[in-house]
C-alpha cells in the first residue's frame, strides 16, 4: 500500500474533525495513520499494476490450456482410429 495514499487519507479524515478535537491533531494523525496501515496491511491488497499483470498472465494461461485441450482431443481421436 502506498504510504503517501495513507497519509493523504489520514489528513482528509483529520481535516473533517470538529475544531475542538483538532487541538490533538498530531496525535490523532499518528494514530489514524497507524490504524490505516494496520487495516490495509491485513487486507493483502495489491496494486492495480500488479493486478493487471496477473490478469494478463491468467488470460495467456487460459489460452494455452484451451490449445492443449484441443490438441489432446485431436490425439485421442487419432488414437481411436
């Protein structure tokens, strides 16, 4: 998870707090960042780039599997003759 994204999210959350709570802004920001890192860390998230790479690998693998299944069917037909 991108640390800058978590920092930006924490700042936006802190920015929406009432003025009376903002006096503790530094402590809150530190705690919110820690909580966000913890939650996102447990989610096993991947970047969009990594997801797209894996999706492309999966498509290529499926295409190869279909080719192999077709070839196997051809060989089975040939062996029955």
